[in-house]
């Protein structure tokens, strides 16, 4: 029988708190409410990609540099862009 890990509950609580804070950071970069972010982007990996996409879009670089960055990361960020467009539609 596997021994119960005494840190499981604390780790889960920390994960929930971190996810809530992360959603708050992302929503501060957008006009999307926290609860919509959680609904459309429940996975941490999606939130990381969204933050990366928003960083590119909100950067102070030129339009052409933004396009280049998006092309370089197109495969990784493409699925996220589709989810984001569904949210906006």
C-alpha cells in the first residue's frame, strides 16, 4: 500500500493559489475577465503560451518584428490563437 504524501494538500493549495494569481496577471494584460481565462485556458501550459503571445503583441517592437516573432512561434502559439479567437467570437 502506498504511503500518503503529507505534502499533497499543501501542494494542491499552492497550485490553486498560483493559478489564480497567474490568471490575474494575464487578465491585467487583456480585457478578458479571470473567470473566462480559466474557462478557456484551464491548463498551465495554455496560460504560459497566452502570456508569451501577449508579451509579443504588447511589446514595444515594430509591427514587422512582432509578425516575425509570431511566425517563429506559429506552430506553438497557433492552437492558442484559435482558442483566443473562439473566446472573442
